C-alpha cells in the first residue's frame, strides 16, 4: 500500500511538472520577463549614490567626518550622481533605452510569430494586430469575433 | 518502507535530471513555460526526497531492524528524540538528510522567486538540481540507506529480522547533538543557493549588482546556520568529550570553519560592490570558494580521509566528492574566465585609508585564515603523498598561525566601520579613534597590573575593549545625531537608527558578539586542571574550590549502565551544593562515555569528569577543570545569532529602494500589450 501511494505521488508530480508544457496557451510561448532594465539600473545606481550621500551627511553630523573630508566626498558623490543622471536621461529620451525597449518588443513579437493567435490575424491582409480588436488596424477589415 | 524509499529516490533522481535539462533549455530559449516546468521539477524533487526521508524515519521509529541502517544505528530503548536523530547518525542517512535540506533550499528559492529574477531562475534551478542529482546519485548508488538484512541459507536468501539494533553512537546521545548536525548541514548545504545565483548571473551576463543583492540574504542564512552549528558542536565537545575544552582544531571542525570564514569575507565584500560597483570578480570568486569549501567540508567529513573525532563516517565515497568538486571547480572557473569582460569595476580605489580598503584588507586576512586552517587540515594528506608518512599538525600550529590572524581580524572588526567610504583623513581618524584607543590602553594597563601575562589573552582582552568601544560609540553617536535631527528621545532614536539600516547595525551587533567570543577564547589562558583518585570522604583542592567525595554509586536505565560520583563543592568557605559526574556504558553498543558535571557561570565554569577507575588504588579517578570565561563563548554566539537575524530584517532603506525596480518592464507590458 505505501509503495502504491509513493508511485501515485511520483506519477501525479510528473503530470504537475509537465503541465506548463502541455497546457494550451493562447498567448503562445512567452519570453521570460526582464529582471533589470538598463534604465532601472541607472536609476538604482543613482539611488545608491544618494544613499551614500545621505550616510555621509549623517556621519558628518554625528561628528565622525572632518569638514574637509565631508566637502571633498560630498562633491565627489554629487558629481557621480550628476553623471548617472545625465546618462539615465540620455538613455530615457534617445538611444539606449528606446533601442533596448524596441529590441525587447521585437524579440517578443518574433516569439509571438511562431504561435500567432488566430483571432488577432486579419483574414484580409494577414496583419497581426497587437491587441484584441474588432477591426484590423492595417486595412480596416472586420476581424473574426472573439470566443 | 524500503521499497518506498528506493522508488522515491529514483523518482527524485528523474525529476532532478529533468529539471537540469529543462532549466538549461528554458534559459537558452528564454521560455517561460519551460522554465516553469523546470521550477516545478525542483518542487517535485523536494517532495520525492521528503517521501524517502519519511520512509526512513518510519523504519527507524517502528524499530524495523530488518533495514540494515536501522539495525546499525538504533535500538529499541532509545528515546524517541534520539531515534529521530538516527536519520543523520550514519553515512547513508546523513547523505539523504543532506539531499533533503538541499531540496528544501531549492524549493524555497523557486517559491520566493516565483515572480522575481526570472532570467536567472532557469539556471539557478539547473545548478541547484545539478548538485541535488549528485547527492541523490551518491545516496542511491553508493550509500543507500534502504537495503535490508538477509541471511544466506541453503534454500537461498532469507529475510533477517534481528530482535535488537546496535544502538546509536553514545557520543551522539546528547541534546545538542540532536540539533547540531541539522543546523550545521543547513549551513553547508545552503551555500548552494548563492553559488547558483552567481553562476546564473555569469551565464546570463547579468553581472550588475542584482545577483549580489539577491544573494546576500541567501548567503546570510547558511552563514548563520554554519556559525550556530559550529558553536553547538563546540558545546557538545565541551559537555560530552570530557577533555575540558571546546575546540581542538579537529579536521572536521576546521572543515566547517573554512566555508564560514570564506562566507564572512563574501558578506563583507558584497558591500563594496553594492556601494561602489567594485570587486565584481572578487565577489564571484568568494561565492565560488565558499561553495567549494562547503563541498570540500562534506568530502572531509564523509570520506574519512583524515582522522578525526568524527570518525563515524569513514567510507569510500570520498572519490565521488573529489570528482564532483573537480567538475564544479572547472566549470566555475571556465565560466568566470569567459565573462571577465563583463566584470569591470565601475569605480577605482580612491585612498588606502578608506572603508573599501578596510574591507579589502579584512578579506585578505580572512582568506589568509582560510589558507592557514586549510593547510593545517590537509597537511596529513600532503605529507602522506609526499613522504609516505602521515604528519598531523596540532594546536601549536594553529596557535602560531590562526591566533595572530584572529587578533588582526578582531582589530579590523572595530576599526573598519570607523573609516569613511572613499577616503579618510588623519583628522577624521583622530575624531573616531581617540576614545576607543584610550579605553584600550587603559584596559591594557589595568590587565597588566592585575597580573595578566599571557600575551594572547592580554591582546584579546585589550582588542575586545577597543572593538566594544568602537561599536558602542557608533550606536551612541548615531542615536545622539538622530535626537538632534528628528527630535526623538534616546531609546527612540536608538531604535529608529537600528531599524533604518538593520544591515549595518545588525552587523555591529554581530561584531559585539565576536568581541564576546574572543573574551571567552582569552579565558583559555587561565585554565586550571587537577586530577585525583577519590573515594568517599576524600578531598580535592583546585584553586578556590574544595571538592569532597560523598560517595560513588552504580545503577542503570533501560538504555545504559552508569557509575556516578557525588561530590560536594565548597568555594571560599561557602557550600555550593553537589556535582554528579557520570561514566555511562551503553547497553546496545557496549561503548562508554563521560557525562560531565558542570557548574557554569560567566566568570568561570567548574567542570568535573569521572574519568574512570584508577588502576593502582581502585578508586574513582576524578578530573577537575576550572575554565574561566567559557560562558562568554556561548553568550557571544547567541549575540552573533541575534545580530544576524536583525541584519536579515528588511530595512527602511531597502524598502525605499525596492520601489524603483522594473519600471521599464512594466512600461513595455502596458504600452505594447504583450
């Protein structure tokens, strides 16, 4: 009897493990989400510098740091923060950030192409609409009604 | 039950292998569903190992002596709590237990990161399960706890059901032995998670400080368990082995100390990467070294390659560990070499007198300690290979190497936090060091005049004063400043100061615990010892104590026979009651141990052992130790434990930082409705 239970447990777990592969997925195979984006990384690094500045301020007020050291270190941290802010802004408005987002979106679209959802595909022009819509965004043809 | 155990191990092995493959494929394809499946395999692996553990525990608790493992390590009259501990009393059970803890860590890593660190997780799963597959394979193929006893008869093999087992190793029948191995194992095994994250970061080239932040807590947990486990072991040695001490530089003790030291170095150097974006390669190396040393420690403990008081685990499995370690080292270093370009430092060292260089110095010294202890530990193996004779290095070697290193580390424990990040001028140094140095000098003079002449003990106590002053000064100055800035009263300011940055102030509390540990170590220099054959009415004088033998009795419990001495204790003319040291002979195993009688206090322990019978006189041989300050070792360990718990609490700063994660990812999800 215990052996039967152990075998049944193993079999149930096998189904549990295989389930994500076997279950129907209308969205196609999704990409693993990104952990740290370049922009978030810039922002976080800036926050670390702010935290360092805050610590410095506190230690100066606590009498741990001589005024001269405080001035030099404070200037260094501020310069570092300004540099990071500029890099972050540049990435946000122009090249890096957008390019990165575009490449990410392209990768996801490419992945979606391998398993397109039929209800988003235009029967007339074949355009794959990014959202569930009633009419095709490219040619205006009526799309099949969603289930 | 044996079939259940074996079937579960096979199923776990299958899930483990599948999880490794699915993890690698999921990571390569960045596929969410394949990764989910790999993560589920980790949970399935955990559940099947759990079934195997339950099967073995059932066999132990039901006295199923048909199972060879139960017959070898248990007996009917063993109390239930010791029967539970039989699981880790022998080689096979230990390995199964080890694998189970690994599966728990793996399962927790998966559950906690269900929505986080998605790109790292497939590889984390692959590395954790890869290690799990190795341990399960060794448990199943080499040291299986589930074979049954059979008797060879003329008609073939007949099942053998012995009426009684051999019993649990007597030296393991002590309360801290019930929790010492699990806690220590939790320490050893847990370093697999930080290692797995480091490997995943290397593979995915995500080598910013994300993996460091994720890993820090995962490293603190095993670090804490390993530290507590080491002290529980020391406590066991002190109470059970009856030689009057708690640390003997035994190879297996060292084996646990090595990853703890490397882990300590890692927990310090991560701060430099988080704060200043430096030491990226170094941190990866430290995580790797910590994990290697954990496996090496397992290898030392389990292989019996060096002689040790832990001789309960000698076997031929060493070669498997050596091969596994070789593969892991090769894989890790190759990967590190391939990713060196992604590990460039964001900043450079501004000044030699700075917090960064303090940390760096601390790291070098910790690694020097690792090297010194490692060299002493493996010297017998090396001497055997080179000169064909086993040369063992004992405490004198460690006293010459590890103690000076320990004192240097103790100094840095106090001095490091007083240095500012980036650069510290002489003026700043003077502000912070004046009071602690003055107090240390005063303590040094007071100790000298009080008659302390042992250099190590004197330096330990002087440095302990210095570090305690440094740490308390940090708390005091911080709280005073908060009082001024926020208008809080002192206790409020102290509380808020600590909770705002739990990691820093938890760290300071750990440093205070280390100070107390060193105070306890310093007590060794003032140890007094006496030994005498005694019978009813005999007196023994040791320092301020007079012990009078009130009688020797003999008796038995269902589990063991005992001989007990009853001694009344008088100190400075004041009666303190009686102590009753015992000698126990365990019926099942026919092995005997001493049961130490102890009158502990923070000033000194009175430690009395019934060492046996004197051959010449036939009297009971009574051994007495006066051990000053030992109690501070246990108190210090407890303070380190509390400090570590505090450092693991999410601080207000961390909560503020957590709010800025993944904004761009959310933007993609929203704008492009993908």
